[in-house]
C-alpha cells in the first residue's frame, strides 16, 4: 500500500501546525511543516540584504537551501512571515521545493501542513483538511503566542499583517491557498485547541 499522506492546509495562525503535529503523533506518521521551507528561503534572501521578491535570487536560495536552514531559530516573526510569503509567490521557488516535499511524503507517509498540500503537492492524498478560523480570532491567537514568547505586539497590527499575508497567499497565480475540492473544511473559530484536535481526529478516522 502507498504510505498515507494527510494534507492539512489553511490560512496563517489557524492552529493547523499544532493540530497536524498531534495527528502525526497519534497516527505514528512523520510530520512536516512546509511553511518552514518558505521561511528558510526567505531568511536566506534577507541574510544577503536582498529583496525576497527578486525571482533570480529567491530561486537560487531555494536551490541552495539545506536541512540546517530549517533549524534556524529566526524563522518566525513579522519579517520572516512576509519574506516567506513573498518567495512563496515565485513559481521557480515552488518548483524547487516540490520534489523535496513529495519525497518526504512518499518515503514513510506524513502529515503535512501548508497552503497547497491538498491541491498541488499531494492532490491524491486520501485525507485533506482545510483548517480555518475568523481573521480576528486568528490574530488574537497569534498575538497571544507572541506574548507567551515575550514579544510585545499590537493586536491590530498583527491582524493587519495576517490579512495582508492571507491575501497575498490566496491571490497569487501559482498554487494559491484554497481548499481542495475534496477537502473537509474545519472552522476552529469557536473551538479551543483540544476541541479542534478532537474534531480533526474524528474526521481523519472517518476516512481511514
Ligand atoms: O505556514 P506558515 O505561516 O509557516 O507559512 C509561511 C508562508 O509560506 C505562508 O504565508 C505562505 O506564503 C508560504 N507557504 C506556501 N505553501 C505552503 C506552506 C507555506 O506558500 N505549503
């Protein structure tokens, strides 16, 4: 049998990372946070003092990226968020990262979270979740996360940045963020992390 791949897509700060990680542990599957790949590429471009929208530079950095880049501790935060989203809109960057993601999933199966796992990376995945929540609630969660890390942030600004990034991710011409036709949409606006996980596990089990 083919190794099982579960796609978990959705907008920023919808809680899909936490949820995907827990599903992977429960089902004994590897977990891959595909956003990290774009974050690492964006960081490499910023390190060179260049513009993440530069297609030539961004493609070169995507091809040069290593596993070590994924372990960097500076991949989260407003600058890394926007740099990731900028390089992610470049077709050559996505192409450079595609095989790597497919290899990962094909080897032992995986729970993968991102924006285009169910639509582009593994369109044949038998289980696809699109995890979402209202923008205000997602902003509140991201803000609380920043607080917990000791990073002072303004809630309205966090919301504005989330909305700008989602608009860019959903509006790009290559692999735009959207639910696959056969994805189950899970709206977690009114759910805490525990309830969201329980709902996701039920959906997954119903499809296994
Ligand atoms: O999921 P995360 O917020 O870490 O992703 C950072 C950025 O990487 C997203 O805003 C998006 O532009 C890009 N991304 C993507 N496709 C994926 C995962 C992330 O375009 N599968």
